[in-house]
C-alpha cells in the first residue's frame, strides 16, 4: 500500500456528506481497488524517471545515482583537486589566513607537494572506485552518459 495516498479516505472525501453510506463507500472502494494496484506499479517507475531527469555530472549526484542503481554504497568518486590553500584578497572580501599549526593542536593543514596528487590521478580528472562484484563496463556506460565532454576518468575495482 502506498504511504502517499490513503485510498479509503480519498473515497470518503470524494463523496458528499449526505451520500456517505456504508454501501456506497464499499462500492466506491471496490472501484478504486484496481487503480490502487496500477498506481503501486507506477510509483517505482515514476521515482526512477524523476531520478534520471535530475542526474547531472556533479560528483555527489552521479555517485548517489550509481550507488542507488547498483545497490552498492561502496561506490565512490574522487575528483582531482590541487589541495592547495585558498587565500583570497582583502578587496575581494575573502581575506583568509590559513590555519597551520602543530600536529598535537589538530589544526594542521594538509598541503600536498607539487604534482603529488596529479601522480595518483595520471591523465584522469576523476577516479571511480567500485566493488569487485559489479561489472566495470556497466559503470563505464553510465558514466559516459553523464560526464562532460573531454573529461577523462578511470575505474578502479577493489
């Protein structure tokens, strides 16, 4: 039974108050029963189509789509970022001092060495980590549908 629609209450509300007799309510509810089954079959399809309409190439959206479609929460997408500190100009209104401290203060900013992250990614712009039970070609097909042009990626299967 769909939690979004209460069919018995819907039938009761569609009938005017002076016609809400037990026999009429029962008759109307029997007419609604086939529609209930059709809607319960339609509802998952509607959710899937809504999800497909809202998929973009944004990392978390694509990652969530792949996790839902293949039922594996271990699918993870990691993008390339240089990892450098963001320090804006004062005239931009984003003046920020990087927080760099000692290890025991738990305020240490992780700053990678030059080309340290690029060595991990190689020529790829992002890496998709998938578990061993999933076919990599299916994941590749899904990614090709939604990735931007000229974006390179690689799939690593654990």
